[in-house]
């Protein structure tokens, strides 16, 4: 049903022209947000867009090339530190972001090298170790500002006359996120993208067909790391501080969760996943006991039970239970994630009333 | 500073730390060689069991031995339940998918434990205080370290006997080698897998109960030992029990040597470097046969 019957259809940027039109409308709406919305909405959208960039970048590796990474918080941290340190040294912010992309890509390339001989579990352990090591080095080395992290320089970029810091930052984030979507969509329509997919489906067959595994596997790591690095740089400005402890194992798993929950191997999937996880994160981080009293019927009893048996200070950790639960449920019931549900719904309506 | 004179002390502390890593690595290996899944929830399941032990000891008022036994029983139940409720239910399971399920379990357990008990570090009171020491040949050994080494060694030996000499151990190996044939031969494959998870959780739980008194009990307590346990398992070749035990000891000793002679701050980089080096030189690990992929 969703089969592509000619090579040229595969090469199109948008599958159908109405889809293209809708995407342009969405982009225009997002671009207009700073003119009528307050800072909080821009903060939320910016946060979602940053996460979406990471999810899309990680998806190149996990969804398209079929390699696992539990260390993307490491690339995220590298991007953040590189951007902040370069910007502090006087490099203009766009240049610092580009440099961060290349630095992260270089580390991705290095991490990709062992990936050549490793499969599934081994790769997971190596990337996990990478993430923990990067966090450790940033938190301990004096050069990087130690446990408190470096101070973030003022965001001095101006994209539109009269814009405030938040508005400028919002546009920059959206530009980068839009660029990421376009770049990855384009990448997947090229020889390189097809090589990635071939490696995912069968690396032996790909090698037989003339795909250079060494080059393409390391390239996948580098590309994925580059997008994550830029997102990390934007995140540093978005949050206004760099705290090395945020780049921990949980963040790496969260990035992976975005890709998996949304659905691996598509553009829409990671976007949906990033939106879901980001909104849940913002919602659940500030959870209070009073929120449980709002539950209909047994609100008071539930709140009472929770206050008797659980720690008030640990309430923010409910988010991890929710993410973990979603992850497990997705893998048990719909391994293709939200994107899989979308495909199923589409198929149901297209063939209706069959 | 007496460089060489301190060497036995450093080696001993390394061995004490390494024996815990060896336990974590063994737990990893038990699950990996039965079901080919890497269990990322291992560390946090152990952390939760330790909290349960602490609760039984302090709030429940049980004697130390029974509280620890209760914690291990809880660990076994948690491991078996995770396998039964989540991994067995996976739809079209792939290795990546199963790893993601264990990550999901890890998040659930971590979230639950840090919600229930909060982030404050707590002390796990033991009859063996780290302050009681015995000096043998100039090496200061605390009772706790000696007990850690002794308990690990006993557990590891018992495990060797169980997995290599008992029928259940044979069933586990058969399940890993060929699930379908094992099933045809009358092995209850699913029960074996559940048993492997329970056993691994108990081994991990022992590690948690040994880490608890040495440091403090807190939600993050097992992340570092888990990473090193992973490193040890990879070093030993993922499928070899002896390799995992040896790997744990090696990681502990190297780490302590590095910490003593080079830098304490970057001690945790060591296991990562060790696996990278190992995989670059001999990817199959120290004590495992080389794995050749058939096309």
C-alpha cells in the first residue's frame, strides 16, 4: 500500500504535494510564534525542538543504520561544552555551533571505530562507557569548570531587529531544528542514506554489494554525533547554564527512549517521541502531592497513601517510572512506536470498510 | 611516599573492590549466556534489594542475617517477575528490543526506589564495621573488605559448581546454545530463563549488599559498580564465568593502581579504557572461545 513503485518517487523530498504544503504551513506557524507568544511557550517549544534534534540525530544511528548508542548524552555534553567554551573565547555563536558539530562528529568517528567489530551488546556497553566517561571528565577536570560547569556567555546573536534574547534564541533553535529535519531527510535519499539502511538490514549483504562498512558505520556515528552536538550547544544557551551532572546515563536512555517511543527508522517517529517525552518531562518534573488530590473519586486517599509511604523530595522521579513504563509497553505491544500506530490507523482508514 | 611499599595495600583494596565487580559481572553473564540479553537493570535491581534489606533491618527490626536473606529473596522475586512480566511478553523480540526493555525496567526500578526512599544517602549498619582492621604483613585489612572477598569467593565457587555440575546449569547452557532443540529435549525453556533471571538478581543483590556498607545506600549507588561489572564481563568474554570473575578482579586492581599512582579523580575512566583496549586486541575476551559469525 505504501509501496514506492518507481525510483523517482523514492527521490522526492515530499511524498505528495499536499504534505509539502502542510509542512510549509507548520514551519511558517512555528516561525511566527515569537511575534505573538510569551516566553514560556517559546521555552517549551525550544526545549522540544532541541530534543527533537537529538532524537533525529540518534535515529540516524539506531533507526537507519541499526547500531545502538547509550552514550548520546556524551555527545550532547561535548557539544554544549565546546559551544560555551568557544563562545567565551570570542567566537561568534553560529561559528561556535558549527565547530561544536565538528568536534562532536570527530568524537563520534572515534567511537564508531570500535563499532566495526562489535555488535549489539558489546556496542551498548562501549557507548555506555563513553557516556559515563565524558560526564566524569567534564565534572572532574578544572579546565572545564569542575562540578559547577563553565558560565554561559551572553547570547548576543540578533536575527530580527528588536527581538529579545529569548526570541532570537527561539529562532536560532527552530532554524537548526528545521535544518536538521531537511538535512536528514535529504541524507536518507542519497547513496549514503541507502548504504546506512543496507547495513541495518544485513551488513554482510551490504558489504557484498560494495558498501564500505568501515566508512559508513563510522560516518553514521559521526553524523549522529554532529546533530546531537549542535543540539547540546543550543541547550547550553537555552538553559543558561551547563551542569555536568545533567549529562548522565538517564539522559542517554531518555534520548534512546524518544527514538523508540516515536518509532525507529522514520522522520515523524523521533519527532513524535521527542514531543511526548519533552512534554511529559516538563509536566512531571514539577509534580506535587496536591496534584494527586485532583484525581477523581479517590484523590484524598491516594495522596494520603503516597505521603505515608513515599518521600516528598523524590516525587520528581515519578517521571522515570512513566518513561520506563512507556518503553516497556511500547516494546511489548507496538515495537514500531507511535509511528507504527499512525501507520496502522492510516492503513485502516485507507482500506476501510475492509 | 613509599611507592613499592604500598603496593600490597593497593592490590588488596583492588581485590576487595574487584570481587564486587566480579559478582556483578557474573550476574550479567548468567543472563547473557542463557537468553543473550544484556541486563541493564542489573545494578538498579540490586540497589532496590539493598534498600529492602535496609528497611527490614532498621524499620522491620529483623536480625542482620535474616534481613539480608529477606533482601535476597526479594531480589529473586524481582528478577523472576521482570522476566515473566516484561521480557517474555515482548512482541517479535530482537536483541535491541530486549535491551530496551531492560532499560525500561531499569528506569522503573530507579524511579520507584528514588521516589520511595528519596535521594539522601543512608548508612547500612553491619556487624562488621569498616573501622575494625587487622594488619597482616603491613597490609591494613578491614573486616568488611575481608568479608567482601570471602563472601564473593564463596558465592563464585558455589555458582561454578551449580552451573557446571548440576542439571539446572546444563539446562541453562543448552537453552543458550539452541533454544528450539533444548525445548524438544524436554527442557522447560521459559522456566530456565526465569530461573536465570532470578539467580542473576540474587547474585547482583549480594553485590549490592556488599557495596552498601562500604559506601552508602542511595539510588545512584550501583551505577559505578554496574559499569565496572559490565567492563569485567566484556573483559572475560561475556559467556565465560571464570572470565567474568577474573575480569572483575583485574578491573578492581587496575583501577586501584591507577587511582593510587596516577589520579583519583579519573579512576572511573579506567574500566572503559580497559574494555576498549581488550576489544581492540582480542574481541572475544580473555577466556571465551572466539565467536565466528556464520552467514
